[in-house]
């Protein structure tokens, strides 16, 4: 039960919903909104990006039990690693002999796996399992470097700029054992270099050969024996220093996801921690290199199973909201959180009122405007274990009802075998109906797969202004969905480059105004479970063909006004550059 001091206003929300959408944008794609017409095409095999994920198998006394609780590691991260103007995809695998994949975008919506050639394929062995990935420019040289998140020792690969990478983990000061599952990078102290935040599931014990059986969650509701969050400050010389305690991040929950954004528009990035076992946490950036835990006043304490943390302004009020997935199935009716930003560092959960609360056993959930109508939509992954017809739920009930059971002892957890738990669940594509309610359109667009989905990487892989999707699935092939929305709705996009700010402009906010309405989008450094989406900033504009104002707020504090530009183009903006003659951005090939 969520113990929140803030109450939603469902009656008001429903009234606004019945009044219809805001007239500023309308729905420019309405003419193409024909029943049954799909706007996404599955091109996974045609594009050459179909390598399946393999779950890690364990060889220890608790292997049968661990198998049901470690069906993780299927992740994807997007960046243009070779600077040719087309976004590429890094995809993890997890079995001890499996290779990771680096799909280079050929520019024609096909991809070539160059991981071996680039030197980033070997992410798994008997002592390490790949569980996630993050692109971030740690040395500000303009080349996205690669951090492979692992149960064990994670790896930092420096991008050498010639299609090759080299392992710099030890020299960077990042060689330590962590059962890490998520990493994001943002400049928490605005010194011009992004810092590294790592979410860990298990404590830093050797889960491949644990020396004790007591390494499972001690409680379903209030576990404090998880891996928590580890923070590394970027020293601006190619090295990092661990500063978790110093910056005020104190959490020992079983962390699954991290998400950052500027909740109060003060120019400093705040942090949401989604914990599976243990309450979620909300940290406010104090602007002096430290954070304050504002969980109680901002969101209240909860006993739900946090899986995802993505930020976006879904109602176009100029404040970033947060979407968190939880578990809603046969035996846990938790419901998700759609945290509406109240503008005073408090949030109200309006997931039920907006129709976004029930997504089954939720995983990644991403904000993106798939139909370019000016409203952020939501795509949500779900499904835990899809196996045989027999359900694992009775086994769970039998365990949790035993008196005085020690949950931390892995031997007390029943093996899942070939049973299913929240399996074969259909994915959700929530279309934003004017900022008040959402409608599930997954089936219509062919996005309602029943595979055990994990991560969602959003990017415009063909630079046509329509956002595409790469979906990672546990122990299965991924999906690559090409957006084939009929033309009609307008759009605009930006590639930002910092000078005084960090080079990748992580944390930069863009406000675009047309026809009296202002939209807010920003550059995030890896938000979303088991995935990283594009750092390019995309706006759907609906019917609008003219822009009246563009303002960029850089992490350095600079506010840069860009004159009106023609719509339906990507533009590159460099911090502080003259803005009098900006031309549409073009790829290098």
C-alpha cells in the first residue's frame, strides 16, 4: 500500500478528459487514423538484428531456485557510436559463452553486427553476466563510450573513434565487484562532465558461487539487504571516485532502475530510484554536490515492486512527470505509478485515473510521441516467466504463508521449474488522449507481443522524424519495429552539443513554442529499465507548421534562444554558438 500524503483529484481529471483535447495541436494524423491500420512494421529479421537473448544458467547449490529469479539481462542501448549520423544499437546477452552485439546502422534500416570487430563482444564468462548497457561520453571527446553493466565486474570501453574500443575499466577506477543491473550518467554537480550512477540488485556477493544461502530479499515489502545505488564522480581526467555516502545517496533496496530529471526546473538533476524489494526513493539535488532524500514528502513510502523509472512531461504543463512500473497480476494487485508533478517537489499518483495502472508484471515503460501529435505516449513491457501451463502462484502462496519463514534464505524459495509466472502477457501501447487519459493501441499497431519483454530503446533509426522501437526480450529474439506513420503530422528534432556543459548535453532542456503552446523535452542519460534511448530531442507538432520560439536551457545555466526554424527537420545546436543561420542537419553518408 502506498502511504502518500497527496491525494489525486479523479473527478477533475475525468471532467477534463470528457472536455476533449487541447485545441493547440489537434490530431494531424486523424485522417490516417483508420481502424486496423498499423503504424509499426516488424523488421527484425529483414534488418539483421534478430540475435536472441540467453538467460544465465547457474551451477551452484541454489541453481534451481535462482533460475526463476534471475531472468534478466536482456538489454539494449542506442547511440551513434561512429558519428555517421545514424543511431546504432548495443544489445546484451547473458549466458556464460554468449557474445554481446553491436549493431551498426547501415543507413538503410539494416544493421551489421560489428561487436567482435569493435572489441566489445566479450561481456560474459563464468564469473560475469551482462545485465545492461550505457553509452556515455565520459571524457568529453565527442565519442560515446560504452559501459557494459554486469553481475560481477562491469566494463568501461573507451571509444577510440576508428570503430574500435579499448577496456579502460581499471585505469578509470571502476573495477569493483557489483551485482549491477542499471547505470545512468548525468552531471549532478554541473561541472561539465557526466557522473555515473549504478543500480545494483543483489549485494556485492559472488552470486555465481555464493558462500551463504542467505542472499535473497529479507522481506517482500521492506527489504534492506539489496545492492542499492553506487555513485561515481567524474574527476575530469579519465578517472572516477566513488562518492555515494558523500553525496547523500543512502539506499539498500533491491534496485532495478534509475531515472533522472529536473523536477523543479532549478537547473539541477534530481534522482528517482525504483526498488524491487524495498521502497522507491526520490532524491532532490541540493545544487552543492549533495542530494536530500525527499521520499516521504515527495511520493511517500511504498511496498510495491518498482521496476522502471522514466521521466517526461505527459500533460505539457512544463513539469517533468515520472512513470514507474510495478506488478499487477493474479496475486499482487499493486498497480503502476504515474507520478504527476505538482510543481512543489511533490507528486500525485494518477495512474488509475489515466488508465496506465495495469500493465501486468511491468518492466520498461518509455515516454515517446509515436504519432507526432504533440503528446507523449507510453510503451510498456511486461511478462516474467512464460513457460508451461502450470502456475507458480500456488508455490509462492505456500511459501509466504509459512510462519516465521526466513525469506533471505534462498533454500526456502520454491524452484519454478517449468511453471509460468505472469507469463504470456500482452504489451501495452498507451496513446495519450490530450494529456488526461490514455488508450491502449498495442493490438492495433502490432505491438502486443506476448514474449517476456524487458527493455525499450526509442530512436529514429532512419532520420525521418518518426520514432522507431527496439525491444529486448528475455531468453528470446528481440523486436525491431519501424514506425511507418503516414505523413501529415509535423515534427522537429535537435542534436545538442555542450561546450561549457557536458559534451553530450545530458540534462539540457528544450522548450519549443507554437500557436501559444509550449512543449518541454530534455536530454536524459539512460532512463528506462534495461534500456537506453536516443539522446536526441524530438518534438511532435501535430498540425503546426510554424514555430514561434525555441529556448534551450543548458546544464551550465546558459539560456539560449533560437529563432523560428522550418519544421520537419533535425537540427544540430552547439551551446553558445550563433543562432542566426542554422541549417537542417544532415548525415555524413
